[in-house]
């Protein structure tokens, strides 16, 4: 069976698109076909107003083993541009996840290794089984990170800790990453997907306009001065106030009922 990215709309959370990494026998190792499918899926998410959130998980209670080392060995015999194009495609998927106006949640069981770890870090929120493990083992096979792994870790952790994870290439447990603020929520083993779906369903009830704008503010916060960011906040607040979601949200609050956003 080939590596593929499966898409579904579960009955328990119909407003959520679930992307499932599937590569039987290879612990859901990544492949360029998955990257292309992921880019297409995220483009569809942006066009479909009925989708309010995305959950990324792995088949068979295992998130992702990262890159396939056998395929990487084969690529050594090819022109370097072959591997570069593959990494660029992965980068496009990562960028699409970060740029999405909808919240993206990773649901990790088993382990997230290499680019699989990068993929989980690219999501807005991360739910992991309390026995899950994460590892950036690139250096141990003479390689360097891809998929934004070094960037995400440098943003999420103090530099010494990011350096430890990347240079040593040893597994780090979900509980430790939860303590460090990288993992949002811990789940019982086997329950990460269900917990992520429940969270996605809750987020789907919040104003889509507000969520999109908040994600936008978060994405530029690190590159703006406080003065610049205050202007961005002002402009987004005013635009949000005059959006239909604010009318519904404020009216619902005053009427003591749950808002219904369309």
C-alpha cells in the first residue's frame, strides 16, 4: 500500500476536516504525495465555509515517523534538485497550515519524529497522548531539520533547550513538552484524536472572523514593534466590530444565549 493523506468529515464533528497520515508498514512515513494532498486539502479548507477546524492525526495509533530513510538513500543517487523539490513541497504544506484562517490541531499518538515532529509543531494547537514521544533525530543520521522544525523549536523554547532537542536528537516525552508549553493538552493513550475533535468542535462554535484575525495577529506579533502591533490590533478590532459576527456575538451575550455564527 502507498503513502497517502486521507481526508474525512467525522460524524461527531462535521465542521472539522480530519487529515490522516497513512503509510502502512512504515509508521506513516512522509512522502511527496502526502505534501501535495495536504496543500490541496488546505486550499479546499479555505474555500469551504462549512469547515471550521482541521485535525491532523496518524493512522493505526501512530502519528508519523518522518522521512523515509530508504527513499532518502535512493535520492542520493539522483540530482540534488530532486530532494530540494521534495523539501520545497513539504514547506508549501507547512506554510499552508500556518496561513490557514481555520484552527489546525495536531493529535499525536505513539511518536512524532523528524518532519513528523515539524508537522505537529506547524499546527496551531497540539494534543498528545501522555505516553507519546517526539524526536528530531536528524543529526544522528547526519542530516539537518526540514519542515520548519528548527524554526518552530527556536520560537517555542529557550535557545539552550531548542539546541538540546536538535543537537542530541534524543526523544522527549509529551509530558515534558507539556510542561514547556509546546504541547497544549495531554490525553490518555488512544484518546488524542477524540480529544482533538472535541476541541475542534468547540472552536467551530466561535466566530470564524475573530479566529482568522487572531491567527493573523499572532503570525505578525513577532515581527512588529509594539507600536506597529497596536495599530494592527486597532484595525482588526474596528473591522471585527463592523462584521456580522460581532453583531451576533454581542447580541447573543446580551440575550444570554449561545451565538450561532454563519
